[in-house]
C-alpha cells in the first residue's frame, strides 16, 4: 500500500521527538513535522508555522497544511494542540486515539477529578482540592499588598503529595480493553518530564488502569500519574490521552506506542508484548545493556537503514531474508524459504548470544518467543552501541 502522510504538530516538543524516533524507518508512513522554530534537526520534511496555537489563524493554518500536503493522519504533540485540533470538525477524524469527549475531560484536572470521584474504587485516590476562580489572593496575616497575587486563570488548590511519583503508560484497543500497562518510577524529573525512569512491578497499577478505563473509555495510547501522600497512599496527579514524554522505555522493550496508535487508527488489530529488555532508561541517553556476539538482521526495509551502525558494532552479522533474488551485502546471507520461519533458521545455527533486528512485528514475535533472544526494530539499533 502507499505510505500514509503523517503530520506531527508541533514536532519540536519532546513528544514530537519520540514520534520521530518511533516512525523514522517505517515504510508504511511518511513523516512530516511542523512547529514554530526556524528549522528542525530531526524532521527532514519540516514546515515552519506562523501563528500562535491560541489564535483562530493557527487552526486555519493547520487545515491548509492538511489539504496542501494531503495529510492522512494528524499527530498532535502538545496537550493544548490536541485539545484544540480534536475539536475542529474537519480535523477530528484525522487524529488517532481517544474520542473528543475523553480528550475534553482530560484537558481539565477538575473535570478529570470529578469523573473519577464518581467511581467507588477510584474516588479515595482523588486528592483533596478546591477550585479557585479568577480573582485576587492575599495573605491572611499581612499588610498592604505584600505577598498578594492576581489570579488570571482558574486554579486547583490541592493537597500536597510528598511521596514517590509514578507514570503508568497504557494502551487500549478499539474495544476499550487495556492491553498494555507499564508502571514506571519518575526518578529524576525536569520540566515535568522524566529524565530517568525505572519500571516497577505492582499489580495495583494494572487494577487502577482497568478502573480508569471504565470511566474514561480510552482508545490508543494514554497514561496516568500517581504520587504518594503523607500516609504513602497513591493519589492522582493527572491523566492524559497521549504518550508520555519519557515513554521511550516502552519502545526499547518492544512496545512502540506511537506506531501502534497509527496502525489502530488504520483499523488493524493491535497485539503488544514487552520483552523486558531494559528496566531503567535515561531519556537523553537510552541504551541496552545486552551481551551478544551475533546480530541476525532482516534485509528488506531494515538492513539499508542501519548498515553504518552494524559496521560500527564489531560483531558477527548474519543477514537473513525472504528475498527471492540475490541481495548485496558484505555479510553472510541466508535465504529463507516460504515454508520456513526465521526462528527455525536461527535456532539451527546455535548462537544463543544473539540479537535479531527486523521491521516486521510478526517476525520479531516469532523469533523472540521461539529463540529467546532480544528482537528489536531498526529504530532501536542505535541503542546497542
């Protein structure tokens, strides 16, 4: 099939970076980016935006780009942009994931907390809060205008939660079933994004995710954040219908949330499984800590993207392909017959300290489940260094 045109907007956010890293080698989607900076170092097909996101002209600019560039899928990479564009009738159906109704609730913490408060299991986890409308705050004890503050927007006055903070990455299929839950401790946080994050194991997170799904009816990627109160009880911070800024740990473990959003939007049935290859990741310097001597690599739509990285790794490389014609590589090449699986070939060679790289989910799943070796996409090859 012809590749679908995908526009990330604004692509210069951390979410936009993760979208790029998730899709950069995928043949099914042609990726474009738009933002307000002069140029972008990642997106080769880049468009500079001229209008601020909070103006009517911004919506018209995006509508024009969608028409001019034949955009099939729109990927908002900013909460406010997602909220704005999902409420534009001409653009609503181009955006993967949850419904407009769910997005409109999640954009406001007060609406989110109110919804959760109506659920018997979730309501104790809603922090105590009070809605503060626009007005003027001044100290109870004081004089003159010292310590006073003019409130230009609506705020929530919430209880202070001093304990550990967690993000739980989730994915729901088109039936609303939660098929992926990945809880992670936010160890180092800068500007609201986890710089270092580590996976935690506790069934309570899956149970909470299941109950949230009953209330908010998510589809595709979403996450929620919890923080421990003074009594060590987990309470909500926020819930969002998108991937998290530090969610690349899922991709390194074999769960590409952005790509899954796109395929589900195209009405494919999504299957996800984590290979548990990494338990902690630094967002700016993610890497695998794998011991391997041999790399098995698919040729079609894989080898040419990563050949330079393979050359730099100084490992044995074996190309394994279903091509019916001879392929040109400097490495040993094995041609798989239609009646064979790649896992059969790999097992026959008896090289247990190996890694398998292939763009096909079906092939990766087969090799991982039958050869018990890490099976990653071309996008993750850089993290082997």
